[in-house]
C-alpha cells in the first residue's frame, strides 16, 4: 500500500520531468501502475482455492485499453466482454474465443452466431435470447460454454444505478418472480447443453455478505437442477464481479480474500470441487492502480471559496461530477515539478475545464493551497474513469501512460493510449 503511494509520487515527478504533463502540450494525462496491477491480479489468484477449477475473467468495460487487456492476459486472466467493440478489443489483446465470456443484455443474432462459432462463453440474459440460441444450435453445434444469467433479487447496495440484483433489475431472469424457478429448472432439464449458470450480484456499494447471498441462491439453484437431473448437469458457475473499492483511503478493502471467505461461508458447494468457477472482476483490479493528473491552469476565489481550475473534469470523471455524493474521489496535490505539496490544508474547489457549473471533481476539499502550474491527481481512477470518456465540450481524450519501476528505482513509462488529436475530435 505504502509502495503504491511511493510509486505514484515517483511517477508524477518523472512525468513532470519528462514532459508527459507539459502545461501546454499535455495538461491532462492518465496513468496506470502496472506493478500495482500485477499485485492486484496476484492477490486475486491467491485468494481463490482450487486454482485449477477457477478462471478469472477481467470485465473489459472497467478499462478496455488493448495494452491493459494484453497485460492482464499475460498475467493469466481471461476476459469478459459485453459488446462487439469489447469483443474486438479482447481479440486484439490476444484472447482466443475460449478465453472470453460474452455478457450483454442486448446481444443481436449476428453477435450470438459469431460467439457460438468462436467458442466464446455466453451468458443468456432472458427467455427470448434462450429461444434464439435454441434455434441456432439446432442448425449448428457449438463448443461454447452456455449458461443463463439469474437475478437473485436479493436487494440493492447503496448506489441504485449500479445495483444489479434488485427485484426490478434489467439484468438476467428474475429468480423469484412467479413461475420462473420452475420454468428455469425445466429449461435446463430439457437442454443438456445448458451447463453453466451466471449471477452478478455485487457492485460498488454492495456489502460482501449481500453479494455472497446472491451467489448462494444461484448455487442452490444449480444444486437443485442437478438433483432433479439425476446427474451433474450444471458443471460451471460464473459468479460475476463487483467487489467494492475503497475510494476513501489507500487501503485495498474489502480484499479478494474477504470476498472468498464470505462465499465459502454462504455457498460451500461452490468449493466442493464439483463446479468449475468463473469470476468477472473489473473495478477492484484496476481502480486503485490508475490515476488522472492535471495541471492547475488558474486559481481564484469566489464567495470566499478558493477554486483551482484544472484540466480534469467531466470528460474523464463524469460519474463524479454528475453524481458527486455517490462517486467522491480523493485528490492529491503536487507542485509544478511533481513533488507532493505540503502545507496547511485549506478548503478548495477543484474544478474541471468544462463549461457547466457542476464540473467540479471535488468540493470544499481541504488540500494544501494549490497554485497556478501545480499538478492535481484524481486517485483510484483506473477503472471506469479515463476509460469511459464523456464528450462534453469536444475535449480530446488524454494520453494514458503505463508505468513500472526499474531495478534502480527509475520510472519507465509505456504509452497505453496516445492523446486524441483535435483533427480526430473534428472527425467524430
Ligand atoms: C460490470 C460487470 C462486471 C464487473 O463489475 P465490477 O464492479 O467492475 O467488478 C462483471 N460482470 C458483469 C456481467 C458486469 O456487467
């Protein structure tokens, strides 16, 4: 944890020195701590017992940059995708069909045909999609692992917009709606190729115990199907992702180990050795291993409040500016050459460059007084921030740099995505 802070501080200073945060050419850039990413993947692998029975698929939407996906593949991960674009990104990163899981609530016929032909695993979202797959498999067999996504409807977390297991969620088949459990069991019993089952019951703001309860309900359903079938028909359980990230401090908490401990308590059958398991973590692998850095262009005060106007706003942190109470970010202050700013904390607003008043990444935040030319960093933004841009004011997407520490403690950068040019913005 301390090492992550040290690496970040070294990276900010090296970036300032090497012109990656040039006040004119690159007042905004994003960074991914590749050493930290490797540590997070290793923590995930070591948290899970029976490694030969589990495959960890990275949820591409959390950070779909092809070099990031390639790195995750090198680290032994599979990939979860939910659109033709993400599927193409996964392929570009080197993932073969059998290393990919396709989850989308709106898969077209063409997308399904392609996935079945490539052996991509499919989680069916609803009964109409199931009928489509019936039709396709009657024409051409497939090696894909196929399951149904079940919504255990066991409750939401603290952030409604990302909670997937509420009673009226748009995702999956609602397990407790009248007749669905019987219809689902019947659907499995009459289709020997239906051998997987899927749930994604965690999300940011969902407590571990609640997530584990959702998984336990799906494991219970798998056990019931197998009992009625009289043999092990369901052989695989995809438990989704959704481990919450701590946006308040440097700590990784909860940890993958905590999640697995809750699952073991709630759903011991998952670890009985009778099931293969797939996980789909996104945010918990990337969030704390990425940050956004921006120059302070101007400072001023209004109504007694100090304001730092920076180059990082809604274009890279839309969730935070639009729904600040749910997605508060930590901000760190650095001087012009990238040394951590020390000094008395003073309440300041940290504003972005966009032309609307709510374009603030932090409000009334106590930080050492920022000055023109300083650097601010938005922490824990490696997932769903710079990788999910908002095109307000035609601002270009910033460059994304990966960094690693060399043996002599120097920072080595690799370009993960170059900055978008104004010509490309025009081409949009
Ligand atoms: C978004 C998503 C994930 C990853 O969720 P995180 O909160 O980023 O871990 C996993 N599975 C599915 C189906 C998803 O939609």
